[in-house]
C-alpha cells in the first residue's frame, strides 16, 4: 500500500466533518467517499470537503471497492451495526469512541474483526497527540515513580435537549459514555485495567446520566477517579500522582498542549507539547501505519483494552442504574 490510504466516512455529522478536515492535512491519505443515510447529505458533505464519491447509505459506502478503511462516525448506539456492516464488507474500521454502548456489543465487534482478520480500533485520538506521547515517555522513564492515583474529569453544561445525542437514551446519551471515556482511558493507560469499579451519579429528566463519578481499584494498590458531566462545568483537567511526584494535564485533558511535572521538592516543570491543525489526524496516521504494516490492531489502543473500558462503563452504569432502550 504505497498509494494514499483511501478513507470512507460513515456519517456526516460534526466529528465526521472534523475528521475530513484532518485527513485533508495529510499527504498519505485521502477521503475517497462519504456515506450517509441521506443521498442529499452525502452529496453536500462531499461537495464541502472535496470528496470524490458520495453514497446514500452506509451499506453502499462499505461496498465501495475504492475505499481502504472506514471511519464510523455515527452516534454510539449505531457503532456496533455500522462497524459490523463494514467488517462484513471486508473493510478495516476506525470506530468513534466509545466503541459501543456495552461490553456485549464491543465483544461482538472485536470478535468479528478478529474472525475476519481485519483492523479495528476505537478512536481514542488523545493517545496519539504529542502530550500523550510525552506522558507515555515520562511514565516509561519512571519520571514520577510508580503511579498510584489518576484523577481526571471532563464535563460541561449543555442545554437539555431531549433530541440531541448527548441527552437521548436511544442515541446512547449521557456523560459517562460520551465524556467519561476520556478520564477512564487515561486511568487505564496509566494503571491498567481496574480490578473493582464503583460509581455514583445523577440521572436527569431524559433518563441519562448528567453527572457521574467512577472510582476504581487498579493493580498494585492504585486508584483511579473519573468524573464526567453534561450539566456541570468541570475543569477538564487530569493529575497522575506517583510515589515520587505528579504529572498534570491541563484543560482540556483529552487534548492538552503541555504537561506539568511536579517533583517532591515542589518544583514544577512545564513541558510544551504543541500541535497545529486538526488533532484527529494523529490517530489517522496511526491507522495508516497499522494498515501498511499489516497490523489488525494498534498497540496504542489495543482491542482488549477497549473491551476492558466497555466492561468498566457497564459496571459504572449498573451502579448508577443507567440502562439504554432494549437492555
Ligand atoms: N473524537 C472526538 O473528539 C469526538 C467528538 C464528538 C463526537 N465524537 C463521537 O462521534 C460520534 C458522533 O458524534 P457527532 O458529535 O459527530 O454527532 P452528530 O453531529 O450528531 O452526527 C452524527 C451523525 O451520525 C449519523 N447518524 C446515523 N444514524 C443516526 C441517528 N439515528 N440519529 C442521528 N444521527 C445518525 C448522521 O449522519 P447521516 O445523517 O449523514 O447518516 C449524523 O450526522 C459519537 O459516537 C461521539 O462520541 C467524538
């Protein structure tokens, strides 16, 4: 695969548009086609983003022989169906976060990708940004000693709109799945999968969680605390405390532009990790690398970790009584 990787984008919403802009900044990838539930929306998206072909269904996009990999950018409730559609058509998939509504759904997606020997990755784009690359380097170098506590939060106050995917149970609404995934993936990255999950939270008038705190035990006497909200303005920062110091991620903790490293003597070193343009392109670069190397998953967001994250969110949902239609 020396030619540019040809992307298909399934959906025409907000993040789909950002992703198309991100790919436009790469020289070894191109958005070759877009699919939508509406032929008109697909055509309009194609015109706006300079995409050669538009399809009036996700099935037609998945069947497009001139698409190498599909980016699934529909609401969470449809990630399973849309991803299986693509995998069954022989297409590798980058699927937006969270991978699915539940561990059961995520398990079926991962099993299908593995059966078919096709690439699949949950789009945890933060991990490919310069600050997260630096974070992993610092942790690997033992900069703060063994990490024992991860505290992170992500949330804002959005107007209640029962039709919006953030508030609609049928679209997988709520803070935990949409925003809580970012603090949880950070705890998982730093501390590994949890050994025990507890949660408290508040379900709002539309039936989804508007505020949630998940507290987890992790191996080695470590603890992770993740907070998310869609009706409360949170700082959107993160702190990793080790036995010999701490690392801070400023707002927004999923897209930080620097990292603070605090030592036991109170000194704080700031490490700048800037980037220009659309951050989503960094995860696309990783997908290109994996596809060209014949990998079926990325070591940076392994599928077993996505399954573990889905199980953590299942346990947190059970603790706060959050169920989606049909469950
Ligand atoms: N990485 C990030 O920073 C980030 C940011 C925002 C969102 N996301 C993730 O990306 C996904 C989409 O979020 P978004 O903000 O782009 O949502 P959005 O603006 O509401 O767009 C969702 C798109 O999904 C398609 N879709 C398919 N079935 C649908 C249905 N029944 N109802 C509504 N839309 C449907 C629609 O495209 P067609 O009508 O063309 O089919 C729609 O434009 C979510 O899973 C979210 O978690 C990630």
